[in-house]
């Protein structure tokens, strides 16, 4: 801006010089009038003063400008400084944060480790619990088998003998045992569900058979309470489900229905509808208060808790178990009830396709394999001697040679000598001798055979079968060289034995 | 006719708990079925080889040799013997889980009954295989 002013000033100056010099030039040579000189001088002076002022002004502006520049520089410096500070600060923050993060990471690692070990020990204790539970269950069941079984037998006998009181006593034992059994089943199942070890085993389910079974079980119980039980069945196709679990669910529902109904009836209906099987169990019992209807499916939440005596016994595990089991089976449960006005519980599970039938147990499969073999022993094999100290194998041979009328087993030398001595010269020759080649000691059978054939003419022409405890390549040749007719190794089977014997006998 | 069949039904009870064995014996007796006993698996195999049985009631948890091993062994022997009619083996056990059942059937048992059982349950399990 100052430069612009100066420029403008010099422009004025030149203009002024031109304007002034013109009259001077016009009056050149006359020098008459000192007036115009005077004017010239005054104007010059004026101009000098003006110039001076302008210079002063310029100086002042320049100083101001310098001040501004230096201010600016200062500001820039300051800004740079603060930027530097911020930079440093932020670096500090970053490094501090990084340290914190590293610390956090380490802490997390430590936490993870301790959590892992906690998880491991939880798994271990869950495993131990399930082993303990399984052992307890096994023991309880074994003992309950006696309690229930013998009280049942007692009850039967007392009923037969018309000892009413004793019959009642034994029935009481049996009923208590039954409810213990029921509780045990529920506890085991609920703990298995909570430990995630409840695996569904799919089987084909015939709803009618299942209902018949339940009818047989619950009708007598209901009858004792003076209740009637109706079963109403609709056509339901065969489907696959965990039949045991389904039975357990329905057992719980029926058990509850009978337990909480003092008069009236229980009605069980099942039907199939849009790919689902539904079963509803309706009773005319005490019902469930609306307030409790939601929590009745939570474990250990039976209505009326505490020490106060209730008319109805039970641990309150039944319905929670029903719900959880159904959850695993992809099923649902609906409760409709009103206090003092009966209860209807309806369950529904998917109608899954039946599984194919050829997954039958191994015991049946093996029967099929065995039928194709049909080797028969040659006729005329009447007297056989088996020399082997392997008693189990002897039993097997005995079973296989059941049709041989005279079958003698010898398990030690004493027995053998006895047979030879007792018969003396009247010892009739054997049709075949089966001899373990390692009888009593390694190769004991081989030397025994030689001894027998040397000392007793009866054995001279008898075919000997070498029986070996193990399969050994080349052993058969060796044995034939040693004078055996044929060779057989364990494990023996009927086909192998018959074939061997058939080829040995001339 | 039925009676003579029952009399001929030869049963082996393999059970280490003598009260449990006794109970099974009494139940069978009510149907005129006489039973033999073995208190562990190896004794059971000896008896199996010594005598002919139609039916074996097999406990699972036993000392020395458990019921599953015993059954597998018996099935192996039957294969060796090429028996025409394999003995019917029903597990009678206090193991009551689904995989226990599977183990039993896999080892070659024909059926599975959990303790405690009612006399009628034992009889209906037998009736699946025999006329009694």
C-alpha cells in the first residue's frame, strides 16, 4: 500500500514539474517578473515539504509494517512451538496409550488363561459329576430293583393268601419305591439336559403301542384313586422320535394329572396335524393359579414352597423337564388351567419321517452270516481223542463235535496215561486224534505224538491233526513232515474243523 | 404244549448281585422256567460253552468281564461254532442311558431291559423271542 502511495506521489511530482515548467519555458528569456520565480520557489518549497511529509508517512507505515511482520513472525513461531508441543504431547499420549494397551493385552491374556483353567476345572467337575451321577443312578437302580421286585412278589403272595394288611404294607413299599424311581429318572434327565449331555436317540415310534403301554401303567394307579382314564386315538402314521424321552414326557404329564386330581377323569388324546404330533392330557383336578402358570415350567418352582406341609408330594421337576425335553425335540408345550377347574397340557412334536428298518441290532445280523456255511462231518467218525490243555477250546470242540458218540478230552499227561492204562490191550483205535503241538511245553505235542506212536500200536495208524495255538506261515508243512495228517490253527470254527477232519480220515 | 416249551427253555442268568439274580429266578419260576447262574462274564462263557442255552439275561456291570465284553465273546464263539440258532441275549442293566442301550445292541445283544423292571416287563421281553 505504501509503495502505491509513493508511486502516486512521484506521479504527482512529475505532473507538477510539467505544469510549472511550461510557464517558465513560455517566459524564458524575459526574466522580468520576479513574481513567477517567487511562485516557483514557493511551489518548490511546498513540494519539498510535501515530499518530506510523504517520507515521514512512509517511514511510519514502514515501521508499522515491520512491526506487523515481526508480530506475525512471532505468532508463527508461537504456533510452531505449540504445534511442536502438541506433537510431543500427543506422542506422549500415544506411547502411554500403547503401554496401557500392551498392559491390557497382557491382562487379557492372563484373564483368558485363568478363564480357560476355570473352564477346564468346570468341565472336569462336570465330568466328575456326571460320573458320580451315573454311579449313583446305577446303585439306586440296582437296589430299587430288589425293593420294587420283591415288594411286588410279596404283594402278589399276600393278595393270593388274602392277607389284606400285609398286602397293603408291601404295596406301600412298592409305591414309595416307584416314586423314588420316578424322581431318580427326573433328576438324571434334568442334570443331563443342563450339562448338555442329553442325546436324543431316534427310533420309530408307534403311537398306539406307546399309548397302550401308558394305559397299562396308569390305569391301575388311577383306578386306585377312583379316577377314570380315557385314551382317545386318531390315525397317526409311524414317525421317528426319541421314544424313551417321549414316554418320559407323557409319564410325567399323566403322573401329574393323577396326582393333582381327586375326583373326575383324565383324558389323553393324540392326533397328527400339519406335520406335527400332538398329545393332550386333560384332567379335572385342582388346576394351577394364573399367577404360577409361567413359572411352573422353571425347575424347583412348584406352587407352595417352604416347610409347610402340602397334600401333594413331589420335587417339582416334572414340568420343567417336560419343557426342556420338548425343547430338545423341537417340540412345544401349552398349558391351559384355572384354579380348581382342571388342567389341560398339550404337547406337540415334529412328525419326522420313520427311519429305515435295516438298522437292527448286531445279534440278528450275525445269524444271516452263519447260515450259508453247511459243512458236514464224514460219516463213521465215532471215536475222537482231543489232547489240549486249553479248556475253553475243548468246550468249543465239544460243541462242534456233539454228534460224535465217543469224544474224549485230555488236558494233561496223567489223564492220557489213565485212558491208555485203563483200557490195556482192549483200547480200541481212535478214528482221529487232535493234538495241540505245544501241549504242556513248546513242541510238547510233537514229541508226545512220536512217543505214543512208538509205544502203543493203537496210535500207529491213527491220523493225527496238529492243532496250533497261533497261525504261523509254513507251520503246516513242518507238521506234515513231522507225521501229522493235517494242521489246524486257532481260532477254530466248525467249517475249518470239519474240513480238516474230513481230509485227515482215509 | 406251551408248558413243555417253557420247560425246555434253558436260561442263564448272568448277574453279580445275588438279590437281583434271585428276583429274576423267582419271576422265571412263576412261568416254570428254570435258570442257571453265573456271577461274572468268564463264568458265563464257560457255562455257555458247556451247556446249551436259549436265553441269557445279561447284567452289564460285573467284575472281571462285563456284560458287553461277554456278549461280544459269546457271539465270536457262536461264529466259530457256526451255530444255527444264536442264543438270545437280553441285557438286564441298571445303566439306563440311550448310549448304554446302543452299546448293548452293538455288542450283539438282542434286547435291553433296564432295572428296576417289573415281572411283566421281563416276561414281555422274553415273549418277543419265545413262546412262553
